[in-house]
């Protein structure tokens, strides 16, 4: 019961995290970049979509953490699920926070980062 919720949310976490990472990487390819914009500005704009997907990933990580804070009696599988997944879920939460911070930095300073490189 508990494990099913975690596995479902984990799949969505991985999808949103991958999208958050792929947005700035894809923007650097310049495939969809309008010809009138510089690559640095296009990379900077990808930071906004990175933040959006990272926030969704963080929501899924929070949903997974909520499984370990039941509001009543727990099933027999609770303790084994907690022992198996708690460290992973905490790591997912930190990864999502890192992606939010990374997206914010790209959003704010992406054009400068490209110009410096």
C-alpha cells in the first residue's frame, strides 16, 4: 500500500526532473531559438521552464515524504517501506531543491553565463 504510492510518485518525480534538466540542455542546441534572439537570452529563458518542472518534481518528492508521516494507525508494511525508501525520498527532495535553485540561477543569469563561457 505505502510502496505503491511511493513508486507512482517516484515515476512522476523522475519525469519532471528529467524535463527540468533537459530544458536548458535543449535550449543550448538552438534548434527552436528564434533567429532574432541571442543564444544567451534563449538559455536564460529556459531557466523559467526549468523552475516550473523542478517545482513539480519537488511536489512529487513532498508527496513521497508525506507517506512517512501517517496520521493514524499504520499497516504492517509501513516500517519495511520506510526502511527501504526513506533515504531515497530524502535524496529526491534535495535533488528537487537543487534543480529549483539551478533553474533560478539560469533564469536570472543565464545570458551572463553563456557570455562568460
